[in-house]
C-alpha cells in the first residue's frame, strides 16, 4: 500500500478529533479524498460528518462494474448533508470495470477480501483501502444489482432461493463476536424490509431477507467467504449487508430508486439522520469539452462537433462539462494505454472518435478528422453542421433537457414554455433559428413559439398531434431558415391518480385504488401516507373531502377522522389544479373493509404495520 495511505488516515482521524471538539454547528462537513489518483483504479471517497455525533456507516458501490443500480445510488449520497451521524461513501470501488460495464476486468473484486494483496496488484490495493475504511465504520452496506428475484422457495427459474435480486443479504442470521456481543443481523434486516416494502407498490418488487449462512459448512454460498460483507462481519465484528436490486427490472433508474429507499431505511435504523433526504436522479448528458490542440488556446467542442487536426498533432482534453461532476471519462477510441485520456497529451495520426462517458453511459461522441495537408487558417478546429444538442422545455417551474429524437411526457394542464435550445450555431447563424411546437400558434408571433406560456389543456390543437395509447404527441421542431434540423416530441397524457397508501390507528396499512370503496370503524383516524399519480413530484396535489381541501405535502400530513364523517358514503378526491385525478369512496362501518373497483371483491384489512 505504501506510506501515503496510513498518513492520510492519520490526518483524517486528527481532523475528526478537531471537529468533535468544535461547536455543533461547525461539525457538518464533507471531505473528498482521492486514492490512486490518475490510475485506472482511482478511488474517490467522501467522508461526510453530521452536525451532531452518531454512528458511521460505510456505503460501497460499484465493486462489480455492471451493476449501475448500486454505484449510481451510492453516488447520490456523496452530496448529502447530515444532521446526525456520519457516512463514508465510496461510489465507484472498481472504476475500470464500471467504464467497461463488466463485472470485473481482472476477476471479481468482491472475492478478494480474504488474505493479503499480491505485490503490484492494483485491485488488491483498492481492497486494502476499503478494509481500512470498514475498520473506521460501525455499519457496512455493499450495493449491488443481482440476478432474478430471491425467494425462500422455488417459484420459477428467475424467482428461487439461488437468485439474489430484491433481497437484503447477510452472512448469518445471528453472529457471535469475539467480545461476547451478538450481531442480530436477521432482526435488523427484517425491520428494514418492513419499512422498505411499505413504500413499494409493485408486489413483484418487494424485498426479502436472504441469509447466506456463509459460516455454516452446508452453506450454498461458500464463495462469499471472500466477500466484503463476510470480512466486515467476521474480522471487524460490524453489521454488514448486501443490498441487491434485480437486474430483471429493466429501468436502472427504478433500481436506483429502490436502493435509496433501502439505504434511507438503514440510516433510520442506525440513527443516521440527513439534513436533506430528498434525492433526484437525472439522465447524464454532455454539455461540452474544452480541448487544446498543439498547446494552443483551448477551444470549446460540443457533442457531435467534428474536431479537425493536422497529422501528428497533440490533443489535450482539458475539461469535461456535464450535468454531473463525478464519474466522467473521455477516451480516444483507438487508445490502448489508458482508460481515461482527460488531461493527457494524445498524439493523433489517424481519424478517430473521442468518446465521453459518465460511468458506463456514453454521453458524447466527437469525431476527430485528420486533415492531410496544411491549408492555412481554419484547417485546425471545428467543422460545424447545424445541430440541436438539447431542447430545453420549462414545465411548470422546472426546466427539462430533451435530446433530439427523445420524448418529454407532460400532464394535461401543465404549463409549457419553449426556451432557447442548446445548439452548435454561432451568433450569426442563430438569427435564422425558429422554434415550432406543432399544434400551438401564438396570436402575437405565429412564426416563433419560444417564450410563450402554453397551457396544454387549452392551447394545443389535437388535430396536429399523433394519438397513441394514453398520450397525444406533438412535434417540437428547430428550424434554420425554414429547414428542420432537429426535433423532439412533447407527449401530453391525461393526469390520473394511481393509488393512495393509508394507515390506521392500530398500524393497519393498505393501498386504495381509484373507485375503491373503504369502510372504517367509527373511532378510527386514517392517515394518508403516500399518493402516487402519473405526474411530476413537484406538482401540487390536494386532498378534498366533505367540502374541505388540504394541500398534500408529506407522509401523514392529511387524513380522515371517522367521527366527523356523515352517515352516508362520501368521496375522498385527489385533485390537481381544480380537477379530480381520482377518488375513493369512504363510509363508517363496524370494521376495516375495502371493496375493489376492479373486481368488486370485498376484503377485510389485516393488521399489517406500515
């Protein structure tokens, strides 16, 4: 490992000592430490200290590079601010395998935690650093995407005891430490799962506890004895869990969402309290590159621009500008020596392509063209063809980035404003730019649709749209002197309520769908724990009942008091901008009963805690 790593740990521990003696309002801070900097195994670690003292939890993502649900979720917590407790966040344990989107380029890093690294083993150095970080922590979570769906019993080839997905894995139910203390891993995992599953609407995606019984001679997972969680539990005596979301869930963003639900539940379990718990994941995109050719003044190169150089020119990528600041790499397609060519001089002899990635995701391609003969001014630099990089559409109070060919879905009643697109046009060319949303025409300026407030309920003529399924799609076109050179789609759908999560005094929790009929006991108070509609999270929803309307803000902020209900059945409406998205019907009765609007079947609600 060399001498630098222990010195860095010592400096970090001294800083902790200084922080712990400071006033509480000074204690919250984040320290970013980079190990193995500039190598293909670079390890970025974020030490996040809360304002108030508490336990420390290590979050590890990306130890297996083809599992984006884990490393993208971990990356979100690097920016978290904590009120109580501490986090150590390692978003990308195996950077090279993440960029290549492979499990491991030199074997499985999660099978290298037993024994010591061999001389010159770069991945072994990473493992040693992770072990040291574990020794500073009270709890450890290893974030993964796993195969299939775990089930205690065989249900199908993808849902059975040998699958990993949608499970919390521990190496034992109970583990006896050398000091006589007992780690009750199973009990902890089951409490967390109870919190997590109450927030998951799809019953196929709920989590289960997966005890690998790794220590036992009959374990079916003996390979886990070389894993990170096994080392943490047996060698350091700290509770350690693997979070496995399923690779069978095709949208990696939903897997990231599930990971954050589980991480947040573990933080609550361990007493680590965030200042800013809301997490939002947006699609990565490249804004531009800053590139220097032959040491000259750097130029700005947009996604899809063609970079022109002379044979043998030295090119240096100075900076990558994206909507993310971490996990960015740029590499010439024919480069064989490095994973990341950022801030290196690269000599160009043949036509090639510069590929830019955020983790495994390709976010930009810059063709590089070698001009064989010097022809004076203009031979080096950029050849520009009119192109839209991104459309920018303001929906209500939030800007959205839409790539050409992509579709932005909005709810009927949303207010749109078309803003200036991001293009490669210079100032002179932009004078001929026009934006045209088909189906909308402004009386004040019928040739230009930028800047107008467009009510999607009243201002769009449906005859210009393309109806399909539950949406009507309207083309948004960028035109240069009347010629379309870029287009995306604005899809307008009817807003509707999907379901309501309710909870009673005695801990009974249940989901009601639009049209359902709910009967509740006369002494009951029902709290609304969650609302789900097919609209943006920032939209204001209102709960309307018995002539009163209350804005929905957070879990438990609205509810139903049975004692105040009239004798007859009345609707509980969820509304948006004065229109109902859906309703359930409520009346007072002897016990909890729910009648499905879909099947007509009546069910007595069992006391399952939310």
